[in-house]
C-alpha cells in the first residue's frame, strides 16, 4: 500500500436519474485496475438518491457495510427483522456475514438524500448477520477526531469485524490536529466531505480522497472550515 491521491473528478460516475453516484474504487460498471481497494477498504460510494426512490431488497455476504447519511434520511429494512430510519448525524453498520437481504430508500418523498456507503473486507467470514446504528453529536467532534466505528465491542463506537477505525472531525479554519495510525501494517484513507485541508503536505478539496500508508502520524491542517472522515484500515 503506497500513498495515493484520488481527486474528486477522477472518480467513477453513474447517473440513473433517480441515483447519481461517484465511486472512489471499482464498483458495478466502473472498473479501474489501479483502484480496486485501499487495504481492507473496498468500496467508497458517494450517493445522491432522489425523493421517493431507492434500492429494493438485494443480497450481501461477507462484507462490513457502513452507511453515513450526509443530508436527509435512509429508510432501511432487512431479512433479520430490522426496520428503521438512519438520519444525518447517525452512522449505520451492517455485518453481512453468512448472508443478508436489505433495502435502502430515501425516507423523503421529495427531498434528495446524500450518503456515503462504505464497504470493508472483514477479518472473519461467515459470521452471523447483524445491524446497528447510533447518533453522534457534532459538538463531540468539534476540532477533534471522534471515533464512530472500531473493532472494540466495549467502546462507545459502533463495531465491525475488522481492525478498522473510522473517525469524523469537524474542524474550524486554522485548526491543526495529529492522528496516530493504529494499524502498523495498513494505512489511513482520508475523505474530505467538505472544506479544504492539508494532510502531510497533500491538499484536499471537497470529495477528494487520499491514502497514507507510509506515515505513522497524519498532520492535518484545516485551511477552511472542514468536515473530514479518516478510515484507518489494515492491509490485506
């Protein structure tokens, strides 16, 4: 795993009318042999779903799926009996394991839904399917990194079957933070949701992504008010 920079405009794009999606890594009809995964991070999709539409029931297996609504709310149903709504400010995790069916629809009939859907390759296969969601306070990540996903079942974060840590930060312009990499053999993939930051000398604009696998510490400087997602993942 070497350092990589994925500018927003280089992502794969699909437009089905009801769904507009941009893919950081190969997904569906978008294939780029140089962009299959970053360590255990397999999928990073930036979706906009029109009101009253969504994905009907479909299967997944042996994948850890994380959904982060950015604007609007997702209506989720699955084959293990979950029926809920995940709103902006919440995070959802789903372990597909031995197999699960689920549907995802825009909860609003008229307003668009914006979300990130992220897939992480699990360290264990054929686990029992499971689902969880949690609300996180924006104030608790003001000018700091807030862990929202981790492998620790006893922490306040949601947990998944992989040594992966997801952290969100809402940074004021001028703020500088350090992030210590947790996976000795792996890297940190940074995705800038909004704003402008510099990480170890690499400048990111909205929806840019960059993977850092050679640096133990990330030095983050917010050049504007910014929202940043860090995904600390092991190598495969």
